[in-house]
């Protein structure tokens, strides 16, 4: 469970106004669950980030037991925007979450009014282990060094792989469970980030016993409980 020692003055900032659990247990009529396979977490140090952005993301402060965990997304059909990935979840235990606490990374610096999360530039979010990120960074450097100037991972590598999961021939594909070729079973589960570019927060699901049971990234598609917007 999250260490609150450094946040006693502003504990409400760490709690999500949403209850994400019902979206996975009993999704509304305009939503569906998409199973995205398992995520290999050898160290249990989770990174949530834009996997194709030139950044150096940090893992969350909380570490879970190493292992393989199922990942799923809630996709909501918007009348104007079509299907949108609203939530992405790592299911850590079978217990339901009764509250949600903001996931803080090892690089986050608490200041009043700070937001915690990650920026998306490629239109994709993702989950991976810290060890996987290190190996993926080497893979990315090799790609840059062995391809013509101007090449990028999305257009010249991942675009075709994402398209393999497209639901029809017109789609570019919204998700990919990518296994690093030379470092099996290390993998990255990547998925479309709601409306695309933006800044998105993640939350630990806490069960009735106070234990972490899940991790969810919110892509700001679901309706606000306060305003309904």
C-alpha cells in the first residue's frame, strides 16, 4: 500500500474520484472489455508510459511480486469518436478494489497542485517492467543506428505490428503485446491512449484488506462522477 508519510498535508490528492472496478466487473452498455494478454514483470517494478516517446520513465514507488499478470482494457464507444480505450489495467490479485490511490513514480516530486502521470505523444500508452525498459532502450538505439536517418519506431516498425490486431482492414490497430525478440519473455503491452496525445494518471487499486490488487491507467474517457462530462 502507498506510503503516505510525505503526503499527509494533501491526502485527498492521492485518491481518485472514480471507482474503476465496476467498469471491469460489469461494464456499461457502451463499453466492452478487451483482454490484452499477460505482462511479464521479472522485477515487479512497473513502468507506465508512452512506450515510443523519447523519455526516460521511472518505475512506480510500489513494487509487486515478480510474475506474469493479465492486462485488459475497457473500450468505450463514443457516439462521435467511436471506440476509445478508456482504462487499462494490470490485474494483480483476484480481490476487487474498494479505493484507488494515485501511483507515484520514483522521480515524482510532491508539490501542491502537482499532477502525477505521463505524457503521451505517439497516441499509445503502455505497461512494462523496469528491466524490460532497459532492454527496450538498447533495442531502440540499435534501430536508430541501423536504419536511415528519419526512421522512427512507430512508422517503420510498430505500425505493421499494430495493424495485425486491427479489427477490420480500415483500422491501424489499437494494441500490441510486444515480446522483445532477443529477451523473451520480456514484453511491453501497449494500447491506444483514449483521445490520443495527453497527460494520463495511473492508480493503485486497494482491496478491503489494504493490499494492492490492481493498477489502472485512466485515459480520461469515462464520465466525471461530479459533472457527468
